[in-house]
């Protein structure tokens, strides 16, 4: 993973000192609320419903165990002893004291972390696949590309005050685990007939009030032009994006208003003045970025023997075997598996992890996975490089810590924003709805029979829970001062991306588990053998689900 040089460290340390002075001046009354607002946002600090919220940057979801232990310590010393994993792979503190935030930032700087550009109208954290570098279906490791984008975009003066926030994701695998179609810019690494790696570039995706699937603006881009082409897109957006209405300010609105062909042409004109300039990437620059993501010192295992040994252990202990099936996945290196640690145990807020659990996970990462771990878009944690012959020992430790729920990819492995319990923008609570669904559908055998289902919950139209692209999406809405919930079906973040369709009128909170059950019963009654929920929905459409749900609710 990337390691700061002396200049990186100096910049972050100076930023902490600068913000400490700004905070002191605000608390003393010499800075107004309006003057302090952009300053705190540039350092990741929001003011939420009950307390400030600090969003900590985790570039492309990668952490070392020293950083994880520091996060645990900070959450214990400055917060309420837990953190929240966001859908952008960042870490959030929900209860810091405003006066102590500079101290938190100084603690973060001591382990090469910060909160710069995790909020505000700037380029946010670049995200990617949580299995980057180890996935068998990977064409090329996306992490060096993410790191180059991170270094280019962080504190870039031209893009510090964009019309609205801006998000970039990079995918290097056959399966899209980075949701590139739902970002302001999505990058897919592709190969030409000579095996050379280039970029397919999408623009204008996004969720929120106007969900849009990104459009392809370049089918093939030589990778050396990545930064100049991204800069061209950002310049067109900066010049022409709306600033009079924040609800119309995202790049998706601009692409839609111009039309993708006109937008592509505008980018091409801008790019002609930038290509082959100082942002052109050399092979040496890619080698430099790639050098931070070197292969760890893997052990050598005989493939057949390693596979047979794991299979025998799973047969001897079926509970362990079930966890292996649900929470681990194939690795490009023989004898290894990638492990997803579920942060979705019944009765706990999805994506929350305590200080004690963080410290235990750090110890496990040191013992089993070369001292690194990853946060995921689905609000879980991954140990990417676990020897198969040590999985059972790891599983036993996870069980003891309450972190071995075998539900990855199933209904209760849901994405959920903090909602009205924390967020001042939310129309409704998200966490109680998630907990009610967890409790209703805690029978794992039933979940396995249903097969993979992505359920996403947002507390408002800002869509931090990505409800538009869940197979089942739940949106909190305000109905004459009361909290109601709208259901949508058929969303997908895959390469066959789709936006869910609204089922119909919204429901009271206490009715949501019944509604979900009726949707699932309809699916079971209509599916063919081996057909997934999304496949069934796409075959039969929304009407059978609507008929069942509203017939039962009257």
C-alpha cells in the first residue's frame, strides 16, 4: 500500500495545524458559521442531527493494522467506542466533539491518514474492488490507477470548488464490484487485441434525486492519457455545470442536458489542449505506483492437496464449511482464500464495528493476512490473503468476536446509511428498518434458498445507502411529518447496471418487513430452477410483485 514520503507528511501535518487554528478562531467567535462551514467541510467534518460527524479517508479501502489500531484508539478516546464503514470505503465517527477534531486529525496524521476531501464540492475518495490484486477474474490491478488519481486529485486547486461533489471508481475485473456505472466518472480497465491495457471511460452516472446510469464517453483510452482525459472531463464540468441549483449541479445533469455526444465532443476539444502535456503518464510513473502494491511473501501450496484439505475440513465441521462457502472466495494464488468479515450481525447497525472488534481484526490481519485489510462498498471488511489451511483457526476467532455471520451476499448483508438516527438530512430512520428485516429473516437456511439478494436502505433522496441499485431498495420519505418507506425493485450495480423501479405508494415503518416478505414470496412462486431474484424480476417485471404487495396491504 502507498506510504507517505516526507512531502506528503509535511502537507498533512501543516493541514492539521491550519485547521486547529481555524477551529480555535471559530470557537472564540472570530469566524462566523458561514466562514467556518467550507473550512470544516474541507477537513471532513459535518454537523449532524445530534453531533458532528467526521469522515476519515481510506483510499480505495486499503488499511494497515497500525492504522486500524489507531482508529480503534481514536473511537475509544474521542467518540463512543465504534466506527462506521461507509459505502465509499471510508470510516466515519458519529460523535466527536468539535473542539477535539484537530486532535483527532493529528492522531490520524501520525499513521498517514487524514480527512481531506471526504466532503465538500471536490473529488472524493476514489474507490475500487475490495478484492483488487487477488481476484481470479482480474484483468489488471486497479489500485495503482486509483493511487495515481488520488495523488493527482488531492488538493488540486482547479477542482477544489466544483459545482458539486465528484466521485470516481475504477474496475479491473470481469465482474464489476466497484459500481462504476453509478459514479460521476467510472473507469473500466480493458485489453486490446495485443493484450495492452487501456481504459473505457464512463461519465455522468450517479444516484441521489435523479439516478442515472453513466454513459460511455471513451471506448478506448491509452492509459498514459488517463489524467489528461479526466482533467478534460472535470474542466467541461467545472465550466458548464450548474451552480444556481445544487439539485441540478451534478455532472449527470450536465451530460443529460447536453446529450452524451455533445458532451463527448466538448471533452474531446478540451482534451486536445491537454493531451501529451505534463500530466501524460510514463511507464516509469506506472511502475512507481505499482511498486506500492507488491505481491506479499505467499507460501507455496500444491493446488490439489490444498483444495482437498480444505474440503475435508469443511466436511468434518459443516458449520465451518458453511462459513467458507458464504464468506470466503477464490484467490488467484493456490492455497489462499479471501475472507469477508460480516459487519451485519442481527441486532447491530450494518457497517458498525466496535473499537474492541477493530483491535481483534487488526490482530487477525497480522496473523493471517500480511498485516493489511480492506473496507468494502458493502460496509464489510476483507482479509484478502488468508492461507486455506488456517481458515478454521481464523473462523474460530471470528466466531468468538461475533464476526462470523455467514451471510455475505444474502438479504441480511444489506447496505444501510446511518439515516435519521444521525443525519440531519434524513427524512426517516434507516437502522431500525434494517434491524427489523434482520430479525424477520434471521433463518439462514431460508436466506440461502432465496439466493443472493442485494437490499439497500437510504434515509433520504441523497441515496447514501444506494437504494436505487439494490435488487430491493428502501427509501425513507417524509409524509406530512411522518416517516414512511418507498420500495423499489430491480436495481443492479453490475456491468448490466439498472435503476430500480418504484413499487408504488410508501409504507409505514412497521409494515416494511411484511412488504419484504411478500416480495420474497412472490419471487419464490415465480422463479425457475436456479434463477436469481434479479433474473426473475427482469423476466416477469414489477407487476406481479406490486399485485401481491398491495393486495396483502389492504
